[in-house]
C-alpha cells in the first residue's frame, strides 16, 4: 500500500474519463453548445481541469436546461437577458448551495438567485451568464415566499450561514428532500419511473432542535467590517473597522461582526461575547490579519463544544488561529475566557501561510487540556482542535440518529466475523461504534491528528480490533487493499468534494458485498452513485456496473443552512460474481 503522508487533499485531473452510458444526440449537441460555459464551482477543492468536476457541472447544467425546456415555450431558447438587465422572477425551488431556481414568467427563462426562496416573486438584476441560465441578485421582493416566518437571528438577512432561517422548518425540509431527489435522478441517472425508486428514496429525517445544535463554529478576525447598505456612509475610526464574525457572502476580505450565533451553544456565545468585549482594546495591541497586506496577528477563532463524560455538562475548547506564535499577546484574552466555567481548553494554532485555512503548522495548549470529549453511542471520544467530528451534537450524539442509521445500513451480523473498512474515518467515530459487532475495523484518514485521536479513542474505549492508518485517499495506487483483508462492509464518508476516481475504481473492483456511503454533499453523492452503480470508463479500462442502490436516506444535520447529509446503502448486484 502506498499511502502518502500528504496533508492536503488534492483532486488531480483525469484524462480518458468518460461514462459508459449512451449519451443521446440532443444532449451531445447541447453539450457542444455549452462547452465553454460552466455552472458555479461545486467545491474549491476541484481544479478547473478536473473532468470529474466538469462532468458534474455539465450534468447539473443539463438538469437545469432539461427541466426548463419541458415547462416552457420554445421562445426562451433564443432569449438571453443582458448583464445589468432587471427581470421579474418567481422562485420555484432551491438548488445546490441553497440558491433559488427562478423563472421569468413569460419565457420560462431560468435564473439562479442567492437568497430567493420558493414562491417569492421579485425583481432581480442579471450579474452574469452561466451557460443556458443567468445568475441574478435580488433587487426587490414583490411578494414574499411561501411559508414565511420571522428569522430569530438579527444577522440572518446578511450572514452567509443561515440562508433559510425565515423559511418555515417544514418548508426547508421539503426543499432539501426535493433537491436530493432531483440530483439523484438528473445527476445520478436513477429513474423515478421504476417502482423501486419510491422505496429507495426515503423521506428526510428532521432534526428535533433547530438552534444551538452546532458543536463547532469558526469565526474570522478581519480588518474590514462588512456593513449593510444603510450604514455604509457611517464613518468608522481606528479599531472600529475591525470585525470578528463570519465572512459576508461574496466578500473574502470583509467580515460581518457578530456578538452571538444562534446555532452554537450558550457557553460558546458567552466566550464570543467576552472576546468581543475586549479584543479591540488598543492597550492589548491585538490586530486582525489583513488578507491583502498579509499583516496582523489574529486570524480565526474556533469554538468547539463537547460534554464532560462524568457529569454530562457542556465543556468548551477555544482555539485561536494566529499568524505567529506570541502567547504573551493572547494572555489578556486567555485570562478573561478561562474564567468561564465551561472553558476547559484554550489552544493556539499558528498558521504562517497567506491562505485562509485555520489548521496551524504548530499547535500550543495555552490553558487546560488539548482535547474535549463527547459521548456517542455509549463510547467516549476525545476530539482535538483540528479533527473532524459531526457538527450536529443532537443528531449525531444525543438523539443518535445519524450513527444509528449508519449502523442499521451496515447490517453487521454481530457474530464478530465481519471486516469493516472505514474510509475517511476522522477520529474513528463510525468504525469504533461498529467495532463492537465486527471482527476488525480498518480506518483511513488524511489528518494525522485525527488518526492520533482515533487510536486514543480506541484505547479509551478498550477496543482492540481497530487499526487506523493515516494517508491520502486521493492518492491511492494499485497496491491499496493489500494491507487489509477483503472487507464485508465498506463505510465511505468523504467531505464535500466526494470520492476521487481512484477510490471509485478501487471500490468497483473490490466487490465488497455492502457499501454505506455517507455524504454531506448531495451533488457529489449523486455523481459518485452514478459511477458506482452504472459504471465508468477510465484510462481506457471499463469498470462495469456492480453495485445496486438499495436506499438513500437524507438526514437534516444542518437546519437553516443549505447543507444536506445523505446515507446511501449499496449492495453487490450479483454477490457470486
Ligand atoms: C465528513 S468527515 C467524516 C469523518 C468521520 N467518518 C466521522 O463521521 O466523524 C470526512 C473526513 O475525511 C477526511 N479526508 C478528507 N480528504 C481526505 C483524503 N483525501 N484522504 C483521506 N481522508 C480525507 C477529513 O479529514 C475528514 O476527517
């Protein structure tokens, strides 16, 4: 096995990649016409040349175009509004990243608009052409969307996090379910005309609490405060233009200052308020990092909430990401926040790069311990600053919805005879919860800290039948698989870009009886399901269909945001092959 210790997951280009399935001539024509236009980037991790991304973008574009042409007159094909033109639009549904899919009433012309919600009639201004549709910004609402509710958060109209807070929760769920269904049909190429489709597509599982569910929030320090239009004329002097909060949508260099976030825990809000109260005080000499001049000290503030295993009470990790190691500068902040009883850990990640990442090259403990704990399906997990842990405590840990569904899909017999391969294992949460019923679990993950956490978590829970290996699953070679026995069950839980073609090829060739694909991006999920279930041709080799989609279960892990989690069960179509 040649797994490299590279930390950065990249998506190298694939030459020779094409689908086995037949493309009808009208689509080929359409694709030719649209070759130079592409849909909004799905993920910053994709490179421009990546055929996997290009194909997904093309499919999504076709999806929009196809849906569009079936419900409108032919006049729209020649119609294209100019940049800057205003249009009266009606939003019909929500698409990827929560953008509203909107139409011009007379022509059926499609425009995508951020923050447009289903049912809303509005005036939009064309900002750019994207293939066969336009991107617009909202100028004025004529009639509001259906199922309008008051957004409890004062920042909701501006903040990029909660885009649908003023849409009733039932409507949010409907929109998410519809989006998963559409992507599965149009990108995943699964027919909704076959009788089994209804039993495959499960209704979305709601989250029974819609606020204070996030156990991790990352805020940015910025040298330019983002202001709403009505306050733009106000003069800001000295440190008043500094901000700590969330990036305003579309502005990498402007930060919306926030004093609290309704998605995080109350103690996390206390910490945020305490820092807001003093960090601009000129006597401390603290400066936010400026993304243009690359000067300044404070980059990010990460707040993680866990639970004390003995008492069940909340415990908090505060992580300052700075551009250099100067602990004396952080001392006044450390003194203030360590007085909050829930704060058990204050960390400092030092990141000297000019990039925006919050993972430091060096990590220091400024106060207390270097990890916090959480309880999940009866096991204790220690989580360090940079390790992944499911962000919705309620759905993952308290109500145990997500992990119970994964366990049910894995369907382990429980006689201790089966091998589990846990791809993208993070701190080992899925693998360790399954280890109790398995013979052995093999986990793979790129972040070294997460692998140390996984080892520590196995030990902590007295689990000895689990092996965790650090490596980049985007860079596997032919020898991957030689170091573990053939698995009976594969769990794959990648982050938003989905699986690399190398891994997809490996999984098709592996012929494991069961794959549980856990995804936080229904677009890349649909693409990967298509590859796994319908086959691909890659580097002139054919990888034929081997797997059958048995169930697809959306779970709402992120109320008020556009994100959707899905658990998919795939089984070998012919176990004897
Ligand atoms: C969605 S998380 C899932 C973690 C874990 N399964 C859980 O439920 O806690 C995705 C994980 O994949 C890891 N990852 C991302 N890219 C990777 C790559 N190229 N190779 C291996 N692991 C990767 C991330 O560090 C992260 O821990």
